[in-house]
């Protein structure tokens, strides 16, 4: 691991090997990051189209409407197109946006640096993981251009029998999903092996930064939860392509005639297999985010994390319990009160470690000399936003109240509070925090704060009204509700929700404003590569190993292999010259 | 390549006692357990919910499946022998045993082909009944795993001369990992055979 070796490399690699088909974990991490951010923005655009239909139902959409001759004839959105947008918004945001950003980008970029490794354990497999992910994403994206039926439109959950009867887009969705699952499995094997095998001397498990622990637990969740979804995907593919009826019950009626299938299948079976993945998936979304937040909060409060081991044990317990709560998504399937009781008890139990984690982070703030820089602002906003998301989940975890709230906008408001101002704010914080390490320059602090305040205020105007709408029992999948004209309107079915109809317009306008503030981030992100303030190797004066590398870290990361002498969060140690004591600096004998 | 910098490719980690690739292979097998576990659970639920579900022996050929079980178990033995030959520094024996392993894998697939074509000839298609659906899905997915294994083993056989000359320890480690995979594929069949044919 010498200079000689690195310069030797510089001659060997062409531009394409170095920046496109690279096996360097940092390049792959950045590729993951930029691809995921692009997909996030794309998924956001889909949602902004849906919000037009909800705010101004059955009114032609100006300008943009003319771009979609099939989905929006004369600028009017069809119900099928609305369903495509909804299904693909969910799929893209979760599987192509947030998880690849949290695990693919930050897991890849930071884990080897924080454990002191020269690269991931399997660099080529790491590259394979990225390219499989991109292929899966492009397969999903391309389904919008299918002549017959367009993209998948059975919701991100793809429940049968609807999804089995749906058009070609669903087959693309399934193939894309199999690619994404493969990519996640390759990535998680890599992360686990890297953490177990490649820690530098002195770096025991209980000296790892919490972010590494979070990625460790997350990888196990991906590893064990994704394959059952793959099983469900294979069975659904067989239903669609080979004519089996794994998920089709006997005597299923479609279009006024009994479907010509053997029958005998089980619809709820799919839901079990799906949610066995999809509940741990929630923690796959949130755990890396909490890990990143923990690093940022400890650095910017200039004091050790309160309860380092507590938060680790909480994360492990959280990971374990996440496999035992899946059927709380299925209280309405009629699976029986005994099952419901079991799953509502486990659901109440899993809220305990989440609260432990949040409490640890809040107590860490106590007595700290807090630096209110951009990453810290996002990190601080994460705490109450995630708390709202978590607490609004409790009524959904109890089967009695869930019967009322199920499939309403309350659910949408709840999980978006967890994922959008929760996880995504954490990921934004992380982009601002580690950008200087990857680029060598800071992102603009002023525009960062514009982005922060704009996003924080508008995002609450998006999701809080949804909670109110849901409490009046507004159904989450309705696409129009003509207030005038003939026939039954939504407000005849839901007269109790008529009084909150105006909130749809508020939400939509807030969503578009939120979109505008993301443009600030995009410009800041790209312009700072050239015009950002130059920084040294450790601009935030942090203690973990990634700040001990040159900036940006070269191929092979460390100039000499570091040895670790200290825990990860030794800030303001009494008797030390500076208020931070990096892990690789040997303490002076007293 | 950057591989040169990464530790524990050839030598086991002093604490965990395994190389990177061996740990990685075990983790990969954990995902496979969950995949087939999900499918087996689906099989159990579908079967217990369907009173018309037949006994496997009514429609499937137990004799052919028994032969196939023997073929796969033998191929697992030869796979171990090929790895053991490398441990005893004999490349020629490795080639012999690896060759036999690959031939046995093809024998398995050929027998499977006759089974499939017989079923299709009789009109027992996946859509006929969920029993045939799950039969074709599970054995088909298992067959894909066999085909994947054949590709990997063929690659190792063809490149064995160069790989053995240049990095014998790495090569032996790769054969061991490939062996783990092959035993797992074998094990899946040991579960599939009673679940589909006998019960």
C-alpha cells in the first residue's frame, strides 16, 4: 500500500476503467449516489404529476399534459395512468432511490473507509452489484414506453390477483425487481464480509462507528428478507407467464366471466411473502439513515455519543424484531384475531428500540456545544420528523384502530414522515457532511440552508394535512372526485371528507414548492464541485477513520494502514490538546 | 489489481478462521436458504389449502428421481475429491474428478429432461394444477442452479492449468467455495425429492 503502488496504478487504468467500469468502492459509491438521486428526482416528478390530478381533478394540465398523449389525452389524466404513476412512484422511491442511496452509496463509500480497509472485500462483485442495479432500474423505467398497458399499475405492493391480470408492465416490474434483489444481495454480502474480515488492527466491534453497525444490521436484513420476495416474484411470474394459479383462487371472476385458470391458489400467500420482505425493508430504509445521523450529531455536538452500546444493542434488537412484525400490514385480510394479537404485540415491542435510539440521539444533544452547520440542521430536523413518523405508526400497529385508518391518507402521511423528512433528510445531511471528503470542497452553506428551510417547511405542508385527511377517512387510492357534473361523486361516498377537500390543493402546491427547493440542492451539488470552498482532510474535526485519508481518498484509501487506539466518538476528552481525538492517534501515556 | 491490497483472500482471518470468499459463500447460501425456504413455505400453504392436491407418486416417476438423487450425491462426492486432490497437489486428479462432477451434472439434467418431456407429453403442464405448477417451478429453479454450477465448474476446469500455476492457494479456495455451492444444490434436491415425489 505504498505511493509507488498507487502511481503505478495511475498509468495502468484508462479513463473508462477509472470512472465508469471501476472496481474502486468510492467510485462505485458515487455512481450509486448519483444514480439514486436521479431516480429519486424522477420518482418525485411522477408524484408531482399525480398531485395535479388530486388538486384539480379532471382539469387539463397546462403544457406538461401535452407531453403524454397516451396517459393524458387532451391534458386529462386517465385512471390507468394515475395508477402507473402511483405504482412506479412507490417502487422507484424505495427500491431505486432511498435504499441504493443509503446502502449502495453511503454503505459503499463509507464502510471500507470507516473500518480502515483498502476496498470492499469483493471489488468486482461490488461493481457487478451497481451494474445489476442500474439494469434493473432501466428495465423498470423502460416499461413506461410499452405500447400495451404502460408501466406496472398495481401499486408498489403488486398484490394479486390484480397484478396477475395487469398488462405487460407488471412483467417488466417483476424482472426489474429480480435484478434489484440480486444487486442488493451482492451488496449486502460484500458489506458484511468487509466489516467482519477487513477491520484494521485495534478496531474491535465495539470501537466501530455506529454507522458501520447500522450498515451491518441492515445488510443482514437485506440478506434474509429479500429472497422471500424473490420467491414471491418467481411465483407471480409463473402465474403471469406459465398460467399457474399460485395466487389465483378458484372461480375468480374477471370482466363478467370466470377466469380460465386451474384455481386453488392463495391470494394472501403473496401478501405474507411480500410483507416478510417489506417490513424489514422499512428498517433497511431507516437504519443507515440513523447511522449517518449518529455520526453527524456526535461530530457537531463535540461530545461522545450518549449510550454507544445501548444504541448498538437497540439496533440489533430492532433488526431481529423486524422479522416478526410483517403481518401488521395485513389486519384487514381476515387472518383472524389470534394472528392479529400476536403481530400487534410484536409491533408494540419493536417501537421500544426505535424510541431507545431516538432517546440516545436526543440526550446526546444535551450539554453539547452544537455547531449549526447544514448537515447538523438536517440531522436535528430528522429527530422530530422521525418521531412524528414513528408515533403516528402506533395507531396503525393496533388492529382495532387500524381497521378504521387502513388504506387512508393517514397511512400515506405516516410512512412518508418516516421516509421523506426522516430518512431523506438524514441522507441529505450525509451528502452535505461527506461531500468535502469525496470532492475536496464544501457545498455552499448559504444555499444549503435555503434548501434546508425551504424543504423543512414545505414538506410539513405536504404530509401533515394528509394525516388530517386520513382521519376523516379519505381513501388513499381514489384518483378523482368530480365535484360537479352527473353521477356519483366521491363526496357522495365520503361526505365526511368533503370538508377537507381544499387540503388537496394545499398539499399539491406545497409539493411543487418542495420540488423547486430541490433544484437549489441540485445546483449547489454540481456547482460546488468547481466553486465550493476548498477544505483540508478533516474539515469537521471528526474522529472516525474516513477523515484520516487524503482528500479525495486515492485508490487503496490509506497511505499507510492505520491502527486504532480509541473508541469512535472521543470528543472533548479532558486533558487533550484539541476537542477531538481521532481513532488512529495513539493516546499519550499519562 | 486492487485485490492485492485486500487481506484474507488466501489465508484465513485469525479470529473468524475463514477466508473472505468462504464467508461470502456462506452468506450467499443463507440467501438461498431463504429463497427456497420461501418457496417451500408457499408449497406447504398451497397444499394444505387445496383438498384436490394429489400424492406426488401418483403422477411423478419415483424410479427416475431415485436415480437422479444417486447421481447428485455421487457428484457431490467427486466434487469433494476434486478439492481434496488440489489439497494433495495433484492437478491431474483434480481434472479427473471435476470432469466426472460435470458429466454427472449433465446426466442429472438429461434424466430431468426425460421426466419433463414425459409430463408435457401426457398434458401435465404447470397450468394444469398447482401441484404441477409448484413441481415445475421448484425443480426448474433447482435445474437453473445446476446449470449455473455447470458453468462455474466448467470455467474452473478449463482455466485450471493457468490458475494452478499462478495462484494455487487462491484456486484451491475457489474450488472449495464452488464445492460449498454444489453441496447446497445437492441438499436442495434432497429436500425436493421427498416433498414432491414421496409425500
